[in-house]
C-alpha cells in the first residue's frame, strides 16, 4: 500500500479506492478540545488541566464518561492524562480504544469520516502501542498511517511514527523525513525539535547536536517535560554529570509529579550514580504505581531489591511481572 509520501498514479488510485476525509468539527460531538461555549465536566476538566491539576481534571473527565459513555472527547482526554501526565500507556490504550469504540466513525460513499477527537484517539492509541509496556508495532504503524492520511501535518503522529521506526529497527531515512515534515509545518514546535534531538542522538550518535536541540526546545517551552527528561538522560549517560541530570529530572517531576518516565529516570540516577538506594527504591515504586507494566523499570527495581536490599522474593515478583510484558526473546 502507498504511504502518505507517495504521489504516483498508483497512490492516487488507492486514495480514490479508500478515501479518508477529515471532517472539521468545533464543539459538539467531534471536537478534540472544548471551545469557550462548551460547559460541563469535560470542559471543566480541561480548565483544571491547563492549571496543572491533572488529578482534578481526570476526575472531571471520568464524570463526563459516567454521564455519557459515548462522550468520545472525554475518553480521549482520559487517555491523554494517562499518557502525557502519568506516563501510563497501558491505561491510555484502554481509554483511546474506548473512544474509538464509542465514536461515530462511519463509512460513506466518499469514504471514512473522522472527527477531530477520533483523529486524536487514533494517534494516541498508536503512541501507546509504540511503548514497550504494550508494544504492538504493526498495529501502531497502521494507526499512524491512517491518522496521517487524514491529517498529514499532525505533529504528534509524525514524530510518534518516526520514534516507532527508530525503536523497532525500521527505516531511519523515513523516520528523518517524518520529523522534518513536522518541522516544516512548525519549525518551533518543541515536540518536533525533541524528536529530532532524539533521532540525531540515537541514530547518529551526535550527542552534541542532540543536546543543542533539547536546549532549543526548552528555550521555546521551558515546561516541555519529554525534553527535560531526555536532556537529563543525556547529561547522566554521556557527560556523567549527575547534578545537571538530577536538576532536569526534578524540574520535569515538579511539572508532572506522577510522570513514570521521569520517576524511573531519577530512580536510576540515584541507583547507579548517587548511591541513595532508599531514594531509588521509593522512586521506582512511584514509577510503577503510574505504569505498573514498564519492563525496564521492573528489571532495574528487581536488581536493586536483589543486590542492595537482599529481598529475592520481591525481586522475583518484579521479574515475573516483567517477563509477562516482554516479548518472546526479550
């Protein structure tokens, strides 16, 4: 099948055979974000989320679902809280699947119609399925392609698809093209800059450029949590700079206290660099509370319990949980 980049008559034929049309929707049943005219718990939840109260926002979104189980936007919002604020792709996956199951996705004569909220649910589900906690790369790739046919400049879809290709040994050249498409749409988008930084660091080993790009992303949005966490990891792994790494992780967690990747990164820093094993243990536990199925966190925490605290029964419990999540041969 053609990708979103193919332009030959063969690709045009597939567009006519399986057309996807984006149906813009502001407010009402299809919008991904509330307008000034929207009221109720879903709109109230987004007001709280803008203020950083993700727990109150989650409660409002859940209330919106309780009032109307077919409220696609509320399912999407719950998924985004789980994915972006807590770093829990397993819970996010369920919420995004619920959104798509309750959506008004229909096939018409001119093709499949997707609302804004359904596009966001499709992208969110693809991102969740790209995480090693619930990895399903083939399904994730299909979802990314579907979303990009509908919304070709969707930055999260472009960057998420690029990250999936890198993490699964895919086409680095295609991954780079996807990131630059996102940057062509908005050269100052922090997510796209963060994706490019990760790409040049992982694929090219150019950590100096990666650091500059993370720093540039944070100059645009000082509260971009993924850039803070990635910059912290770069400081720790490449520069052995414990102080700057700890500062970056703590700033990320000040913004999103339950964010599992940040908690796990700071835990590993104390585990391997500062020797504060009790702090590392506490942080691993908090990370696993947000994302109980993250294999790397389970393995690191198991090693800490076995070696530093001589609790083999706890280590075995964590290793068993990790084994259930890891793919065969993982």
